[in-house]
C-alpha cells in the first residue's frame, strides 16, 4: 500500500499476522462502510478471507453482461448498464422475503454485479431501511466478495456485527474495559477477559429479568440494580440482620416493571 501507516494497512497487517489462527475459525470478515475500499477488500481476499460490508450510498455498480460474445475485435463487453438502487432491474435481481420475528419481515433484493470502486464482482443485497428523518424508506446495499453466498447469509452476517460492537461498547461504558493501567501482557489479558465476562453476565441477568417480568432492561440499569443490591447486602451484613427476601423480591420485580431509572 502507498500509506503503510494508514488504518486499513494496520488492519491488514493484523489479519496477516493471525491469518493461520483465524482462517480455521472463519473465512468471513464483517466490516463497516469505511472498509468498503479496494485496498482493504483486495488485501483481505488475497489473505483468503471473504469480506461482508455495506456499500456507500454513491457506490457505482454495473450490471454484468452475460450474453454471447460478438466475435468482433477488441475487449469483450463486461457490463450492460448502471445499477440504480431506487429502480432495480427485476429481470436480474431476485426477490426474497425473510421473517425477522413474529411481527416483522424484510424483503431482500440480490444479484451479482460489478463494483467499480472495488474492481471486482460482488454479491449485492439491497434492503429498504427505515429512516426517522424521511417519510419513505431509504435503500441500502450490502455486499459479499463471495458471489455464491446466499442473500440471507449476507444480511444476517452483517447484522451480527452490531452485537459484537454492543459488547465492546458496554464493556467500555460499564465494565472498565479501558481503565486498566497495567503493562504486563498477562495482567492486561486477565483484565480484558474479566471486563468482557462481566458484561456477558450482565446480559444474562437482563435476559433472565426479561423472561421473568416480560420487560427488557439495559446493561446500565442492570449495573445500577446489582450495585445497589451489593450495597444493601453490605449494609445488612454490618447490621447483623437479614432482610426479608420475599418482600425484597416483590419490590425488585416492581422496580423492573415500572422502570429502574424512574423508580430510583
């Protein structure tokens, strides 16, 4: 690459460093729109990975020419026109409806096209996304460098990226992921594992509360509840008496039902 100190180059260097360990686990790399660049995509593909990402809104896409060769001199025809996401050619795109949950479904439009900026053929999946600032849904295009990948896999694989980001977001915000001042590699590893484990336990606690009460709570609310519970436990342990667990469990459920923050 021209700039070896760029963010893209550093990520490719990391992929190259751990290539042998990562490829047996998965050959798919999910990245946000920033990494839908020819330099990153080509580098990752050369390392043996398939990239799933979202295209920019102004991405230039072309329909593939699948007709017979004319036999004339010159370069064979590669494409037959530009893709307009607002008006898809349904003779080329295939339509598929999938169920997200009992109350929501989504329609996928998929085809193999040429991504001019990426300099390669990609499997593109187009969906209608709701936008609070617009009356009509806006269309977004997702792609995979594996042109044989099913449209559902492209959509759900990219969607899973957010769950990973939520884990690190909650670990930074509520479990002190970046607060360790140690320099030893083993101590840092222990701290990171402890922080991420705490967040996973908090998510399990939130899911358990949702099953019992029918109302989901956030990790922030779970942290407040658990912190207050530990504080109350410490107070009672110093007082030498035990609380009435039956009454406390009833109050605890009521706090969740009416909202932890409002009740506090």
